[in-house]
C-alpha cells in the first residue's frame, strides 16, 4: 500500500484475541488486514463510502444493517 499511515491504538485483550482468532482461522492474513476491513465497514456504515470524497454524512439504521450484511456475505461469515 503506497498511501498508508501507521496508527497506534489500544484495544482490549479480548478484541485482540478475537482478531487473532480470525487470522488463525484464515479469514484474514494479518491483524492489519482485519483492522483495515473493520475500518472500511465502519466508514461505510456511518458515511456511505470510502472512495476519496465522502458523499453522505450518515446511514439510516436500515442502510447500516444492509452494509453490515453485505460485508458479512462478502467475507463468507455468519452472524
């Protein structure tokens, strides 16, 4: 990735364990990949996109739910 910025953050031990479990299960290749995907989902759910310019300021509850469902489908995950 050419335009990456390192961001330091603190997560709970349980969060890190869950991320590590996703990596171990092969859902993601690294913690960084999982966190980038989570960030994309967060931005998409709240703003409507992550392609340069943000076009919306907020999703409705229904749109947020659909974004989450689509993300889960794309990753082959289950709720």
